[in-house]
């Protein structure tokens, strides 16, 4: 009886010749993560904060007709294999690839897919500070019916957690704000935003 009980305990602990793989197994290494927005190397889903507005312009007179704030549910992800961004805004999913780039500068990169324009801002339009952990984006959908153009504009920030060793523990900081507006482009359409 005692031998039977001892054999059962050994079996339950992985002894007695059985192979219990869970004990002493090495956990898989953590997935690599990006440390800077300036050097994205791995797939990444970004934390973000977004706000939207819907506006209508009259292309004949060049005046605004109406505008109203819109709630936004946004997700943004980077794909390291394609070097592209996928954005889901209110359940509408769009992917922007390097082949969709219209313009690029030290300040921003502008993508265009159909009637949707994505602007990813590297360092803004005032000053020379290139940010590593948080940046800004603008998403604009354009629709034209007759002389009216409707646009859904989404402004968002996105970023990475700041490394603990890079987080200031003392001192002070100053912040500058920038205002953005719609400007008329070809055929008097409000096609882009500028600071």
C-alpha cells in the first residue's frame, strides 16, 4: 500500500519515469519592440487619441457650408514587412503603402489612396524638434457631389511608451500649439491641411 502511494506521488510530480514537460520549461523570449518612431523595425500597434470633424464646402463660391464634430474610434498599426500603415477609423479599414506616398519632406509624409489622404507628421511645421515617442497624423476623406465637397477630417496623436531611462525626473518643459485649417487646392477643393 505504501509503495503504491509513493509511486502515485512520484508520477504526479513527474517522477517515476514520466516526463512532465511543464516543470522547468523555459518561457519564450518576448517579442521585439520598437524603441523609437524614427526607426520602426517591427510590427507595432500604437496607442492613440483622436478627434474628428465633418465639413462641407461649396466649391463654386469657395465658402464653408457646415461643420460638426464627429466621434472617432481609431486604430493604427505599422507592418514591418510592407513598411505600411493600416488605419481603422469607425470600422473603415485602409492600408497605406510606400507606393501610395504623394509627397515627403522633413516635416511630414502624405499618402493618398483613392479619395483618402493620410498625413503623418514627423516634427510639425514650427521648430526643429523631431519626436521619438509621439507624433501626429491627419486623415481626410473627400467626397464630391455637384458643387459640394464633403470631408471627414480626423486628427490624431499616436506613439510608443517612453523608455523609463529616457523619462525626465525633474526640470521643466514648454509646449507650443499649432492650428490647422483646410486650404483650397485644384478645382477649388479643400484637399489638404496645413499648419
